[in-house]
C-alpha cells in the first residue's frame, strides 16, 4: 500500500502512497476518510517516515479535499501529469 523511498530519493524518511482508491459504489460513505486515517496511523507506527507523499488525479476534487483534510499540501506534478501532495 505504501513504500519507503519508492521514488529513488535515497531518503529513508520519505514514504509514498502510489494509489488510494475506493470503488465508486462505496464512495461518499466515509470509507476513504477512515481508510486514510488507518494508513497514516500504520505509517506513523513504523517510525520511519517523516514525510508522506501521495499520487492522485488532480481532476478528482474529492481526493484533493480528502488529502487536504489530512494535512497534505500540493507538492507538484510528475511528468505523466499525476499530481503529488505531501505532508
């Protein structure tokens, strides 16, 4: 679900969440919020990551709102157009 130093930054303090998705028929039920909270708690419990980066489609306003609510800030865009947020 997440990986430490997945982008080759040689920074063992960085974790990246490549994809976080909730099936369309299960959206808008709070599942994403609960799941993201659990993911971040798991990452924190490992004690290795000081920064978490997540890749997402910037055309998805619900994802942007969710990540902002968890403290992620816009961190740029990859060459393939996928947006990045970090905290």
